[in-house]
C-alpha cells in the first residue's frame, strides 16, 4: 500500500489500539489516526470489574500501550474528540471541531454503552454503571467505605463480578435478577445455579425472578430499590449491569447495514468495502457457527482489531475465533469457550467435581461439543476449543472420564 494512504480508526479502545499496532507491525507505512471520545488512552476493560475495582491492580496495568508508544510508532492518538459523521462518498470523517479527516480505509471500534434502566429515580446519586475507567474509579471509592447496603441490578457477568467486589470490601449485597438463575442467557439454568450457590455461600442475598420498578432517595441520593411486587429494599448504593447496546449511531447515520451492531462479513468488512468494524460494535458473520454473532468480550476485541487491520491491508482474512470469556469471583476462576443459547443444546456433561468447584462443563448438541467451561481447571482451553471446532460427535463416557486426556478425543 502507498505510504500516502491514511487509515483512520474511530474508537480508542482495545480493539482500536490493537488494530493500530497491527497496521504498523504488518508494515503499513501510511498515516494511522486513532480517535477516542474518552480522555484516557486505550485500556482494557476486564480490570474495571476485577483487579482494579478490587484495588489489587493499578490503573496503569489496564493500559494497552505505554504513553510513549503512539508517538514512537507514528500513530496519531486524538483523545477527547468526538466524530460526528462519516461522509462515505468523500471518504471523510467529520470531527466535532468541524474539520474533516480523509481516509482510505476506516475502522469502527466504537464499542458499546451500558443499557440504562428507564425507571423513576434512575438519576439519583449513588446509582452506578460500569463501563469506563472513571466509572470504576468512582465505584471503587464508594465500595471501599465498607458496611454499606449495596443492591446489584442484573446477575450477568458485570453484576456478579461487582457483587463479589462489593462483598470483599465488607458491604452487604443483594442481587436483583428477573431470570430464574444468574447468567441464564449466558450459561443456561444449570450452570447459573452453580454461580447462585457460590454467591449465597458468601453471604449475598439473591432476589431472582424480580425486576426493578423504582429507585427511591432522599436529598437526591438513592436510599432504596423497589422491586416488582412492591417490596422496598434498602440501598446506600446501586450497581446496574443489565447489558450493553452497541454504539452504532455513526454507522447508522452513514447508511451502513445495522442489525444488533454494525453488520460485517467474515473479514470484518461492512456494507461499504472501505469501512470495517471490530469489537463490541460489530455483528460479524462467524463461519464456524454459520451465523452472525456480536460478541462483547475482551478476547473478541483483542483478536478482532488485528484481524480487521490485516483485512484493511488487503490480506485474506477469515475471522472465526471461538468466542472466549473469563471471570474471577471469590475462589472461583473460570474460562468459557463457545456460545450457549438456552434451548439450543441437548445436555451438559461434567468432567470433575462440581461441588468442589473443580470441573469442566461441556454443552452438547447432537452429541457435539458446542461450548465448554473450565472452572479452576487450567491449561485446557485450547483442547476445549479444538473439540468445538472439530464438530464431530464425542463419546460422552470418554468426555467425562478424568482418566482420558482431552487430546485423545480430538
């Protein structure tokens, strides 16, 4: 590619930063501009509900690159800057300052934003959402007081991780979740119960099958949560984790195809051949699964950004990574590979000891492994992902036999 070309990345996120890194490592000599609305340089988000929130890791550990890296690698990092429009015909993005910036290839890594609860009292002080480093810093400061009544709305990954952190700081915690188990849509009810039991054992109160009707407060600060059915639960602090919505406004206004994110093909190319999307905002065609899928997890940003960068450089790219996620809650550490949709699997097979929280769970459909979760069992993710990729029927007796190495099933 010509050294006169300009590649613009909108979204100074993990995906965006890794894309910029890959453009340079793959030999692109042209101009690289990375634009971010936040004032922080690109950082990883898992620490915001894990190590950083727990005061076990410094903020510096979350940054993707050292501050000097961008200048040293010729990446123009523009922070605190909003992109207001994409002019596809002119190959320009328009900045909030009004000035245009021309591109030859454009990558959208604009991520996602927390879904906001539209209930009375949602604007009260003490109602927290966690998406940015600033959000996590504020929440950490609030939790560190200890001995507070914390209500967590939503028993997804963010809700459970922040609940564990709140408890570790010495607070009283209640989780409010409309589904019958935590993580119902991520893991299904069977493994959701494992996480419910884990939190109950640590003293968390679970209000399952309940939604939020209202937040109430005094002098502008939250004091309680009213759940469906009318019961009022005292709360000095509320954490809301009810999912995220992709930040598609720019793409939508530009006329790109949108369907639960920016629709991209297996090369992460949008409906415009010169515009790509990666990370939380992208709804990509997954060749292994045979369908479009939007994945909000860290690994997708880590790997999707570089894949998009290579595609922007004209390389033959097929992005078909098995979705991957990890969590740490109390004494439980786990890694999850694949996709679980309640109703789309036949059974779950277990290898190891569920009660002791040392096991692997395999979700099966038609005798084939479609997902696997290793709990306090390590160095098996490549084998689990290989089983998923194989797509072949697996002998369940061997799958659950600790004496049979997973590699023997491949």
